């Protein structure tokens, strides 16, 4: 408000001054006489004022013409002038328009137009950082890797764009399959910008693929320091990497280092099943059975697993089957369930207590029928001296039964025969979990070794053939003194014979089998228990 009033007052003062000046000149009688040669000019006051104004205007125009002439001469000489600045502004404006059109074309997926606009902007603009980036990305979109690499390297000369240039080169190396160079470029990019989350994730993935477990642990630690990972997630993933590092050291023959790393992995994530099993084996090898047992018990309470039972059995390798069954009882009673029932049944089978094994398995073959349960039932029937047809019936049911819990990738649902830190199908990290698989068809990925275990007579080659295909054997002549039960394995006699093979005559004579199903000359309790699954029972 104050400035508005002030402007009005100044305007009125100027107008009043002009009016007073004109009135004063009008009342002035004397004029201005100008004599040039023989000519005399007499100017009145008003005429004199007009002439002064015209003279000032003429001088101003003359000065501008002289300045324009000087600027033209300087422009021709190459100096910075208003003319050159005008052309430079116009040039820069056209370059910015081309640059804008190029990035819009790149965003829309038109690589050719983006590259053309980038080239035009490059020729118009003095600042080349954005044009280099546009041309590099447009060339990469078109598949011109050589041009893209050339312009990405130009970005390395600019401190502001060096990180972007390194990232572009890294993406090119990943696309080309040069993981080693890509990993080095990722490390360089992370050194330029330590807290960049996508680069941290990419470097961690590259280190995992390369088996650089110490480097991966370092990268994971840097990631956790940025606050991106909750502490439990960090400990779990670090335990997985530590376990992989332990396996690598074990492969190199560094047993002591591998054992230390396995124990460290278990401390970070006690519920990680592979880490608990590895730590228990390490402690048992060092003569510490009690700490090893505690490790297994803690992991078993979180989730019962056959690998934990195997490691628990390895703590006392010299004990008898009966002693082992007694020692396992405390572990199995802590978490009742299907896994405890199956493990208890297998222990009793190893102790040749087949009635006890039947009681242990209970009605699991009805409530939770899996391939492993059916195979255990076949072992019980074989141990109790049931006819071969009964055993074969259970084995036939095992082939069509659900697989049961498997190591399944949560990312792609691919099944694995054993736990792995990285999914062999999709490459995801730490995504395997022990759970029921949705696909119940086909053989179990973790239980293919149970068939020769129960039958006790199939050599490895025959076992693989039995799982891969069905071979139609010649019809067997029924035993005159035994009648085949009609309710045992209906409509599956031929298939059962294909799966189970013939009855072994002498375990020491190459596992040969008799063609007569009624020949019971050998003891039916002779079972090759040395091959039992993974427990070594």
C-alpha cells in the first residue's frame, strides 16, 4: 500500500513539473538565434526544447550505430559480444529442445528417434553430460553395445556423472555375461556411492553367484548399516552366507576353519536346519557331544527335519541300534508329529523291532500318506515276514503317494534334493523352505534313496531304472501252497514286480533274487539297513 501511494505521488509530481516547465517556456519572450553562414534561425522556447530532444535522440541513435559497428567487428574477430550471445542462446534453446525430445522418445521406447535427437543435441550444446547419457542409453536400447560403452566411458570424466557411467558399464557386462567384470564395476560403483541400495543388492547377487562368500558377507554388513535390513533378517542371511563359506573351506581341506564357520552360522541363526546340522557335526568331531546335542534339540523344536536326525545320530556313531533308539526318544518326544513318528519307526526298524515300528507309525499311512511313510510300511511288512506281494503293494502305493515335505523355493516353487543358499532354478537367495509341495506327482527329490533301503536288494543301477521307467516282466507262476491275497495291491501286481524286483536269495551274492514269490528260504528280516535314507541308521 505504501509503495502504491508513493508511485502515485511521484507520477503527479512529474506531471506537474512538466506542466510548469512548458508554461515557463511559453511565457519566455527571448528565443534562441542560430546563424549558419548567411542564414539565421530563430527558435522560440518551445522550438528550442523540441530541438534539444531531437538532438539527444540523434546522438543516442548515433551511439547505437557506432556500438553496433564495433560489436560487428568484435564478432567477426571472434570476441564475445551481444550478437554471439544471441546466437548462443538460440543454439542452446534448440539443443535443449532436442535433448527433451530425445529423453521423451527414449522413455516411449523409440530408440532410433532418441539416438537422432541425442546426436542433434550433441552438436548444438556445449555441455555434453546429458547428451552423452542420452546417446549411451539410446544406443543400449538399440543394441549398439559398442557405442553405448563409448559414451558411458565419456561420463567417467565428469565427477557428477561418474557413478552413472560405472552403472551403465556394469549393466552392459551383466547383459554380456561377464560377471567378473560386472562384480568389479559394482564394487567401484558402491565405493562412489556407498549407500546406494540397488547397487548393494546387485553386488550381493553377483558375489553369491561367484561364490565370493567373504565379500558377500561384507556387502551384507554394509547393507545392514544403512538400516534397510531388520536385525533378524540380517542374522539369518549372514548365517546362510557363513554356512556357504564353511562349505567352501571344507572343500579346500580347511576343516578347522570350516567347523568354526559352521558353529558361527549356528550362533547367528540357531533355527537354520543346515547350520544346526553342520554345527552339531563340528562339535561332535571336536569331542563335544553334549553341546552338539543341544544344538540339534533347539533346531528340532523349531522344525523337525530328517537332516537333524541324521546329525543327531552321528553324535554317537558306535552305539547299537537299541541304544540309539533310546537316546532319540527324548528328542522325538519334544515335538510330536509325523516326522517324529517316521523317525521313531525307522529307528525301531534298525533295531529289528518291527511290531514296535508298526505301533510307532500308527495310522500315519492313512492320515498323512507320503512316499516315505509307505516305504517304511513296506520295510515293516518285509521285516515281519509278510509275503512279497504285500511288500510290493506298499511300494506301489509309495510311487503314487504325495511326496511329503521337500526343500521348495518360495520364489519359483522349484524342488531341491538338498538345501541350497541359492535356488538352482531362479537364482533367488535364501528362499528354500521345508514344506509340503503343491506338486504331488513324481518321485520325491529327497527320498529316492529309500527304495533300495527297504527292498535291500536293488543295486543302484536297477534302482534308478525302477524310478525312471516300468519294465514288464514275464508272468510269475503262483506258488502252489500260497494264494495271492485279492485285497493286497489290487490291479498292481505287474507294476509291483517291476518296482520291487524279485526276492533276494543271498545278500552276500550280489543281491540276486528268486523268480518264485513263494520261496521263503532266507530270513525275511535281512534288510540292507546300511543304506537307510540319510540317517545312517
